[in-house]
């Protein structure tokens, strides 16, 4: 419906078409259609980076594209998309996108078994999520907290600490229930 609305009213607006591709790509990814999701995101991300977008849309697009790259091409390709996310965050002064890219870097390290015992990135994420804010005092939104908790649960599983994973997931479930979102 979103795609149809954009086509009907704003067919020449590539930025709106790009933004509409993000939830469509997420749906395709959830249905395991990586090719369809990738195709939509490979159109959307450069258009949004050159034009307009919102931090949540950038984050959702890049998170999904990074996960696809990990599956299809490996860590090197995923890092290229992480780097692109960091570039967009720096160019637009989007600290929340940078934070989300840190969480995705941690997830990529988990998925490729590159974690070390004293993972500074994981420790910083855990500190921020536990505090609900960064060291600079920037408050995390419900979305960053959820992403952080799930990412930290994955890290705990990869470290073979299921009790810690369950604690992070229990906190994510409680958050979702409190929001009436999940």
C-alpha cells in the first residue's frame, strides 16, 4: 500500500520511493527472500543517503542489509555496509545511527564467531543499555534498547552463557510488554 501511495502521488520523488522500500525489504527478509530484500535496499540506501531520511529508517535499512550481506557474502561485505552506516551517521551527525552500527558490528562479530572475552564493544553496549543512555548522557529510545538487548543476548549465547542471554531476552520481553508492542 505504501508503495502504491508513493507511486500514485509522488512517482517522481525517489526519496519517498526509497523510504517506502525499507519496510517492504524487512518483510521480504522476514520471509527469507534475501534477493528481493537486497534489491530494494540496494536502491533505497544510496538514495536516502544522498537525500532525505530519518535515523530509524537508516538504521532499519542498514541492519537488514548488513544481515543479508553476512549470509550472502560474509563479514567483509557486512563491514562495508557497517562503514557506510558510520559514514551516514558522521555526515548527518546521527549519534543514534552510530550507536546502532556499533550494535550491528557486535552482532556481526557474534555471528562470525569473532568475539573475544573482553569485547570492548559488547561491554559498552551493555553499559549503555543498562543505563538507558550513553556515557555522554544521550538517552536511548525503546528501539535502541530493544536492539541492544537482543544483540547482547546473541553475544551471551555465543559465549555459552545462556543465563545471561535469558536475562537480556527477559528484559526485552518486559520492555515490549510494557510498550504493548510485542
